[in-house]
C-alpha cells in the first residue's frame, strides 16, 4: 500500500491514482503562492509513477514562491528586504482576480513595483489590494496598457520616463496617480 501526505496542507495537496495493484501515480498540487519542492525521499518528479514493492509513505514538500512568470515573456520577483516587486521581460502581463495574483501572499507588504521598459501591459487586478504600495517605477517610454483595476489606490508616486510625462498624465489610468515624477 502507499500513503501520501503533504508537508503542510495549507501549501498544497497530494493524491494517488491507482493504476493497478503494483503501480500508482502520485501528484502534488501547490496552493496559490507556493510551489512543489520534492517528495520526502528526495525525488522531484511530479507527477511521479511508482512501482510498489513494499508499503510506502511519501510526503509532498512545498515552499513559498518568491518569483515566477506573470506573462508569456514577463517574470516577477519579490524582494523581501525592501518589499518590492520587479517585473522583467517583455510583453503583456496576465490578467488576475484579487485572489489569483502570483504575489498574493505578499500583496499587503508590497511597497514598490518596478516594470521593465518592454512591458506592454499591466494586467487587470495585478496590484489590487496592495494597500501599502508607495512607489511605481514604469520604464516604458509609451505607457503600457493598464486597467482601472490594475491598482487599488492611486496615492502612490508614479515614476516614468521624462520625455513622455505628458502622455502618462493624459492616460486614462496612469493619469489617476496623485504624484507623477520623472526618472532619467
């Protein structure tokens, strides 16, 4: 027989699909904001097929995610020391709900967001609920597509390229920021 459990059930779940008497497939699914690390025997395959020769107990281990993908070619990383999110890469950011942002576990701590000069959109609800957000650095010369729901409050400082300050100020959403400052 096989018994599968999770290291911390708040981080994810593990399950067994019995293929036949001797072979089983196990898989671990991380909850939002976490990722699968390994099984208690050190194996990192997920899903994983086991050929059983004895009673087996395995535990799925998960860890909190501090970086990941947020668009087909966009990536995010959370810096715990300064409570900032850096968006790197190019293209459009995925759209989210207020409970599916990849940085969900940090959203009440985020003070700063920086987007690359090649980000072309900031997804719906991307930073909704980030109530401590103080500074947004947007390096794109042309304002990325942004939605009313992309940010939950607009009392933060928006730092943008100087040569297009007027375009940002006239943008339907970016123009809502209380403070718009130039960066070189």
